[in-house]
């Protein structure tokens, strides 16, 4: 079996391609959700109260519920795009920091985006169940959905913080090398 050499250039292209797909998907989802508002959608995702969930869903009416259902067509693929983009971004910056072509072991943190994506998919299924049973909400499901959403968002945030930290370290290394 032929060994695949992962070059910095290939990682860069993978990061750019998945980034373009991710940002395009994100823009499309925001556009779909525009009628109900992205702030209201975030409250929907991060509520832990059955009463709050019922109030949010009722405030949207049937047109808002249809809008919410429409967004799932893209939102089931969206975790693939953002997890791949974050993964390739981490790996690319890490290889630039280390000046090596192959990892003897992959840093464990590069898998955080995939855990977030898994949580996102679980969240989607749970949200569909919530919307489908909106006239008789299960408070445990509302709580569980809120927890899974919070975990997803925290993992995405931690992934972004890791990338920023790696980029800062890379820039500091470049500045230090240029001064010597």
C-alpha cells in the first residue's frame, strides 16, 4: 500500500477548500434562519427550560417552524464542513510550528472538532424531536438538548482558541527568528 505524504501545501489546500465550503454553508444556514432570527435560534438551542422552549416555538408560529425544518437540510452536512475545517486548520498550523512533515503521534486536541460535530448531529435529531412534539414537550429532552448544544458550542470555542493560540505561537516564532 502506497504511503500518502501529507505536505504543508496539501494541508493548506484542504484547509482552504473546507473553509470555503464551511463559510458558504454557514452563510446559507444564516440566510435560511433569517426570518426567525439567529439570536432567537441561539436561544432555542441553548434553553434548558420546557416553558422557555414552548414560548420560543410558539412565538415563531407555523411559518417559523417550517423555516426551522428547512435549515436541517444543510445542517446535517454542516458539522462535516466545520469539523474538517477546524481539524485541517489545527494540523496545518501545528506543522508550520514544528517544521516537520509527519506526525509520530497526532495531538489529541485535533479531534475536538469531530466530537463537536457528533454532538451537533445528536443535537439536530433531538431538535427535530422537540419540534415534532412541540405541543407536548418533554422537559428532559429539552434539558438534554440544551446540554448537548452547550457541549457542541464549548468544543467549537475551545477548538478556535487552540487555533488562535497556535497562530500566536507561530507568529511569535517567526518574529523571533527574523530578529536573529
